[in-house]
């Protein structure tokens, strides 16, 4: 176990201490708890918890962030969307994770500030290949999301995507959507998406939106991968400081991230499926944390929900 984020700032003044980077570099997989909280949210602070996470992603070279969104029918009442929209929703957002505006030069003075957004074609090529290979194993549909009507980086994104897809993946159906339209379509016709590929910040925003399809931000896992099988695994949610210490957080996203770890870094596909199935069975059996409970449901604590999932796993591994 290694410190990162706020805990690491408190301990050694660095959100990604040297001992943490050394351990992570030598591991097959890194399982990450969320970073950040009000204690470290001073916008004028030079050192912030999130820097630890961004540095770790860059250090591990995990440029491909997979964020699956699958609707469990029993959770349809937990979503703010109408049930008819949600049937059959099963999509994966492939978010570029180590480029774009997150990593460009940042400057500020008293009255102005700038964040530079840069993409190089090789960064786009490799993420598009990851997404296209994934689409080939799924329903064969890829939707590339950009803002090519306004941004140069998006125009490059679109050119490179078109070239890679037509030359290397001619049998995958490619669709391109502008990010504002994609945000709307995620709510108006989410079941039509199979794999979505997009740049870093669009992927961040669209996946929080997409979590509402699954019922809660607490449901969604993620895997961040690079060229090797080494990966970084974390639920897509943050540290949820508003509920910290109350014992009511939804553990499903974190547990499903562990399933992705088993699958992608350790090659334990049966075990990964067993964990995913245990989560689904626990939910189908009516167990809920507060964020996914409908009126009349019995609401469980984080620990009790976790115990239900472990119970399902042990019963039917
Ligand atoms: C996420 C988070 C992070 C991001 C934050 C904590 C830096 O929102 O993983 O989606 O923006 O990438
Ligand atoms: Mg986010």
C-alpha cells in the first residue's frame, strides 16, 4: 500500500512520493483509491492531490482508459433517464489519458490563465487502434467524438482517425460525432453506442454523464492501459468528500475495477467474470447502497454491500 494524493502531501509534501513511483513501476497492476478532498482544494495551492494521479498515469504510460457502461436492468429505476432509453445500453468509452489539455503547458497571472491543448498524431493513432480492436470484439461500431468544427486538435484527431480506420480497420463501422451532440445522444439514444473513442477531457466529462445511465457514478470501473499488460485500475468516481467517513459509499465501481485488473493485467478471465457476475447477482437480489436505492429498497452500508458481493462470489465462484 503506497500513499498518493492528499495523504501523500500531508506525509511528505509530494502527491506522488518517490517510494510510490518505485513500487508502482515494479508492479503488474496498480489499484488506486481516489485522490483529493476539501483539505487540499485551495485553488491557489501549487501542490494538489490530482497532480499525483496525473503524474502516475504519465509515468506508467497508461494512455488508454477503458470505461465500460452497462445497464443492469434492476438498476433502471435508479437512473434519472426513462426506462425505455436504457434497455440494452452496453458501451465502452475509450478515453485518451496522457495527452491533451491535461498535460499541456499551464500559465497564469493575476488576470489571465492558459491551458495548452496539444495532440500528436502518434498519440491519436495508438488510442484509435485500442478502441478499434475493442470494437472488433464487440458489436463492430466505433464512434469518435471530437470538436472538429472549432479545435485544431480535433481536426487532427479526425484526420488521423479516418486514416487509421480506413486503412487498418475497414470492417469496423466508424461514425464521428461532435462532443456537444454526443453528450446529447448519450441521453437520447445511449443504446446505439458500442465503443466511443475520445480525447482526455471530453472523455472525463462524457463518462460522468454516462454513469447516470448505469444508475450512479459509484457503479463505473476503469482500466488504464499502455503498451504492456501493466495497468492502473480505479473507479471513475472521486473521493466523494461529502460522504467521507459515513460508510455509505457504493463499492461496486471499485470492485468492478478489481475485476478489470484480474482480466487485463493478470489474464485471469474466469476470475474477472466471477467478480462481475457476483456484483450483478448481489444487485439482482435487491442489495443496494443509498445512491442506487429506489423508494422502499433496503439500504446497505458500504461494508454490508461488499459482504453481499463477496458472499455471492464465495457461493458461486
Ligand atoms: C477521473 C477524475 C480525474 C480526471 C481527476 C481526479 C484528476 O475526474 O479519473 O475521471 O479528471 O481524470
Ligand atoms: Mg472524472
